[in-house]
């Protein structure tokens, strides 16, 4: 239905703690490609990457689930040649599920990934003359959705700090002052939803606290991508796939 019809969206996002030099910084947020299964979502991914390449953002952030099956690797390899740099990626639960060997996942996806792949680690970039620390945490969960690795331990001194994690619930584990911005995916905006006046019922993740969009908590501002692909069923309804270009603004 909507799986092959991606929304290519520009969104202004006020972030407390953003240095004036980074006002207007553009981050392309992509997530949940789910390559390797027959789905119109593959076309949505191709359109989103082409759009991102034309836009030439300051940074590309990919928040997991690049693959659902290993047969998606050749497709990913072809698509990522168009990906602008710098780009940073983290793994999703489906990426981890295709291999029982975490080191094999790292090796395979590091070769294929359109980006620097972060697994419970971080990297420092210089963007517009400021130091930007970007950390990525694997989606290995323990009690109540908290990551196996404490994301607070990945924080470093920098002018601005961004945390990437596939699961939005990582925000619940964060302490104030560790990261200014969190980027996540996983939720697909429910993938199939029933609209009603003033809202909609999402049939996937019915009890989800962070289904999509922008959330402001004491710990950080978070953007949850609706994602681009599909899982379990090859369609979406009232939950269009989306590639989002965030325009960061000083709060």
C-alpha cells in the first residue's frame, strides 16, 4: 500500500545545548531498510538514498536493521555506493539475528555498511569547526528495555554529543548531561495503523512510548525514524516510510 511511497521530509529540530556554530546543521536520519525480503520497501530505500545523496547533508545517521536476510547484502552493496559521507551506522535486532557470531556481523556489515559502524563505541567528528561526539550502542536488551552496555558510559567531552541506538527505549536509560540528541528507529510508526480523529491506533508496538517523531525528555531530545522497509508483512498502511533531514536549531 504505502511501502513503496516514502515521505522525504525536512524537519527543523530545536536542541538545547547546540552550539551556535552548529545552528542549521543538517543530519539525514535513515533507518530500518530491511533488505533481503521481497517488499516495495526496497524501492523506498533506493529513493531515500538517492534523495539523501542529492541533498548532501552534513551527516548521515543510520539507526539499524539494514538487513533482514543475507540475500540483501548485494542490494545493500549497490545502494551504499551513493551514500554521502560522513555517515555513521548502528546495528538493529535483525542485523544481529542473521548471524549467531557477533564478530561475523561486525566483519560483514563493516564491509557492506555505507558508514562507520559503531558497536558500543564512539567517534569524534569535526563539523563546522566544532567537535561532535557520536556514539552507537548495540540493541542488546536486558530488563525493562535497558541496553546491556550502559549508554552513559559512552559519553565523552565534546561541543555536541549524539547517541545512535536502534531501540528508542535507550532514552529511558540516559542520564541528563550525557548526550544532547538521540536518534533511534525500530518502531516503523506501527507499520499498520488505523487513523481516527486526533490520532491513530498502531497495530505493531501497541504499547510503545516512542512510536515516531520528536520526544523531549530531561535527558535529551530524541528523533525516532518511521523507517523505510517492512517486516513480517510487505506493506504499510497509515504509516508511510520516511527519510528525514533534520535541521538542528539552537533552542
